[in-house]
């Protein structure tokens, strides 16, 4: 039986499950039948993790399944597990790549087939037949007889010679139990058929191996690796270059999309696959160009938009497309800068990137090309103006794109604390871990007392920047009470402070009446009016 991939009409073979002895799988790695793609620079497990895994096998505890990918595509593979030499890939394909289970099978393989030379090797492991525990040794000399080195298990002569030397029957039984456990222990193995990188990538990205999520970046690292080029190193160097403006957390996959386009491809996973055919020189050039585009994009976001980090940008792929715009157009004119800024607000407020698919990626790249080449004065994106009700209807949550857009729109107004008039530290507020910088204008406790739920109390239009001290001062007061006092004490200044938070006269009047519904409508209109100006929708 086979299925069709939604992005590729070529049938994909169903995954083939099997149950395999763990020592057979380890032997297949040693003999070059299973290859370890270069996902990590070297074996990365701590010694305690290795001991824990071996103990699980000895106790017959489950250690998880193994995922193989049988493919004709060539990926760079490891030639060593620690200090243990393993067979090099054969020139004929298809081959079996170990996608999930590298550290587990590497640990088993290393411990069973250690060459016995380096005393500091992570594979210098013995089993204490008395305490039934595994230990790392620090010498290549033979330990006391009650210690059984694991590399004797695959060698019947060495193993049974050791057992014969034991005089204690209990220790002999312990040794035989250990031998049988490692010979009989089985794991579930799933083998994926010969599908393309773009087809296997979504499966690969869902794999969790020892708590570390593997991504298409890891897969492409194995597909492009050479002694002169390491994709992950190159991407991490780009991230480091962005750290000056606190954008080093930008997702590696996002950067990989830019590398793909800089190499002459598209933003899509299918196009990313083509990077494996690129020369080292082309890959180096593409990553260098990507860095330049991202540097310009981050500078724009920090200085023009006021975003202090990648976390507060509504959609990561906005950064991707912006970087490509500025890679192609390194010195925009004043008119072009205005269009770029409007593009940012339009795509953010409309939620355009929430469903960014392959067709949209191709369309956006064409629009970027036309704009950068001067063929069109705008960046053509098929978005309709957003409705003002998004501000009154959607809840404020720090992981929500529209919450981030609201925060950026408010920050753009240089807001003042509307009780004291002091300048809000926008950078601190937009660190985005600090949601305490955002407060309800109609207090939650006030609304709850009137039967309004927590969800209904937290729409975007009811949120504003406010210092913690001012929020405590407001507490659960009725808006009519604290607004009236504010206007009485500070007059026109108070109106200016409120206006800097997009609380206009209509919203003030509604607050003075404690009319929550009318307030939300008025403030949503005020926010939307500014949004219309930023996007150019109302110009």
C-alpha cells in the first residue's frame, strides 16, 4: 500500500515496522548498514545518560523506538562514535539513515564494540556483577573479576572465558543474565520508504530524541556537510551577528529559508531540499548574503518599528521576507522605506502570515523581486483591510500575533503612564517576558463583580501600558472614579497622557460612564484609526 504526499503526487511507501534485536542494530551501524547522518558534531550524551540507558536495557525497561529512512539521497555520515571507528558509507544506494535513536544506538554500539585502547573513552564501561550496576572505568587494565567489561559480550570466547574464571555461581548467573539481556533485548524499528527530503522533513521535525527536537535544519546539515562548510555553524554565526540588537533567538529554519532564496531558490521546504546540490562556495555565498539581509532587516525592525527582539515580531516569516527585500534592495529610497513599513503593518494586522503556504511563498518572492527591481512601487500582497472589531473581539495573550501588533502600535505612539505622565520604558515592556507591563483599563476585579468573565475582560482594546505602581493605585476602582480624579488633578495633561495610549475623548466619555461595551467600541476605533494610517489603508 502507498499514499500520496499533498505536495508531491508521487506515491510514498508506507512506513515498514519491525522488531529488532538491539545488538543486531548496533552491529549494522558498526558494519556500515545503518548510517548516522551528521546531526551533531560528535557524540553528545553525558556519561550518566549512557549508564542510565545501559541500566534500562539490563532491567528490560523500554528505551523507545528507532526510526530509519531508507533513501537514495546522499547525506554526510559519521565515521566515528566517540573514539570508535565505524564503516564508511558504501557507494551504492539506497541506504538506511538513522533519524531517531542516534544517541541510544550509538551508546549500545560504543559500549559493546569498544576497542579497549583509550582509558578515558566513554565506552570504557563494565558491569559490576555483585551490585548489578554499570560503571565507567579509568584504566585499560583488567578490572577485578566481578567486573565484566561490556565489549566482551559480542566476543563469545572472551565472555565465556571470563565466566569460567568466576568461582561464585551467583556471579556466573549474573553474567549470563547480562549476556542474555543484551542478546535478546528488542526494540521497535520503523523504516520510512525512499521519499524526498521535503516529504520526510515534516516527519523528521516531529521527532524528539532525548529531549532535543530535530528539525529540517539538522537534516539539511547532514545533506550539505563538508569539512569546509557546516550549515548549523553558519546559521548560528548569523544569529550571533544579530545579537547586538537581541535578535539572536531567530529560528534557524527561518534563516534556512533565506539561505535557500539567496542560493537562487524559493522559501519552501521543497526548494530548501535543493541546497544539497549546491557547492561549498555557493553555500558560503548564500549564507553571507543572508547575513547581510538579516542585519538590515533587524536594524529596520529595531529602529523603524521599535521591536527590541524577534520574540515581539508578530510572525517570524515577516522577518524572512523582510530580509529578502533588504538583501535585494540594500539602500531603499524614502518612498520605498515607507512602502516597506506599510507592508510590515499590513501583513501583521491582517494576519497574512498565519497561513503562509507554498503558493503564497512563491507569490511573495515574485512581489519582492518586482519591488526591488523597480518594476512596481508597492510590495503586492493579497490582503484585505482588517476590521476594527479585531481589537474589541480578540483576547490579549503574549503568544498571540495580534497582541504583539497592538504592543508595537502602542509603543509606536511613545506612550506615557496615564496616571503619572512618566515615560513608559517600552523596551522593558516589549521584552515580552514581562506581561506585567500590560494592564486592564477596566480592571478585571471591577468587571468580574459585574458578571463579566476573565476572557471577556481581556480583549485587546482593554489593554494598555501601565507601570505596576499605577496599576496598584487603580486596583479594582471603577473607571469612572479614577478617570474623574485623573482629569480633575491633571486636566489637559491627563488627556494627552491618555491619548498617547490611544484612549481618545470618546473612550474617555465611555469610561466616565462605566460603559464597558461603549468603551471597547471607542478604543477599538481609535486603535484602528492609527492602524489604518500605518498600513496606508485609510490614506
